[in-house]
């Protein structure tokens, strides 16, 4: 049933792509519920997705990284948590950004996640959607086409380490250095969607955003970012943990709760577990 969201995702992707071309990248005086300063394009993308999702009769509620509270209603079956524009702070550098969606049945909780998706706005407009299977769509010559998407290899070559290095723990720095010593390539743009998409398309590696001294509970939000990508990476044959525990087994106490997170091939995730024992 979560596949019913695909036409809406495709419609949102085209609209936001045009929005990115036409909207100046200026900051507003407001901040979102997580304390991040908002860009005008963040708010516009949020409103656009809100409208499209609430037009669906089977949606009973939504929550967004840009909203302090969820919007709930009596009709419908599914809940959607989304980050309307992940990586918006790098738009002015003309780097790829994206949107992230988690589809929940009955409650905003990891064990209620039935599907996930992301849109990437780059040289090509693409959607990766996961439910029972993993599907990749590319917009080409005015229409959406399915594109190949291979499973993650057991071991990859890419290392995408998030967080400011001076705030890393010694054990995390040792882990990251060990990967570079093995020949892993640094690929980190500052956007979760393009970096995780890169690892997925290239067949494996590690994306990490650990607990740091300035963000002891991590920076990335469970409902809008972490759980959806954990779902996608597991469907792709990879794994996703908070350092020790599987991300999709974590509980959640509030809509904007964050967590340390690691996504990657099984070999890299095993290295993380050993490092965080």
C-alpha cells in the first residue's frame, strides 16, 4: 500500500526542482523545531509537500522537520514524517540536496515504518523508494523511468564522516582514521541525501554522524532522516546502527528526537560495532 505514495513523490520532486531554480537562497529570521535557521526555500518546500500529502485520503497525519507539531486528522491510515529539504545549507554552493520521507502505519515509531523514500535534486532528478522492494526512478526526457539499483556489496570504498572533527571522541577518530588507512575515499558534501545516495549507488561504504561533544545525542532526527534511511539501507542489503543498536529498534519519545547514526555495508558496520563496544 505504501507504493500509493509514488505518484505524489514524483509530483513533489518536479515541483521542488522548479522551486530550487526560482527561489533565492536567503535565510529567514525563524528557526525550525530543532533550532536550525530556516531558509525561505525550506518553508516553501515544506508547504508544498504538506499540501500534496494532505490531498491524499489515506494519509491521517504528517510531521515535518520544519514543524514543531504533527498535523493529525480522523480520516486515513498512514502517517508521513518528512524532511522537505535536507542539506539546504549547501544550496548556495550549488551542491545536490534532497527530500526524505518515512511512511508509518498507526504511530510515529520505528517498528511502524512500512516504507521510506528520498528524492535527490542533482544533475539528474531521482527517487529511491523502499517498501517490500527497492525501486529507483530517474526523470528522463519528460517522464519517470525505472533505473537499475544494485544491492550494497559486503564491503565498500567510501567514507563519509559527519560532525566537526574537533568534537569527535578519540575512539571515533581512531575508527575513521583506520578506514582511511585501509584506502577508503573521503566523500562528504554536508548533505545526508547526496552522501548516502553516493554510497548506495557506488555499492558500499560508511556514512557516520556520531555522538559529539557539541551534539551528545547526535544531530540527525530519527523520524525524518534516520529511520527512513535505515529502512532503505537494510532493504539494500546493508545495515544501520547507533553505534551498538539497530536503528530500527530504537524507541522515540518526541517528534524531533535525534540519535547518533551509522549507515553502510555490513563490513563497515561491523567495524563500528567493534569500535563502540
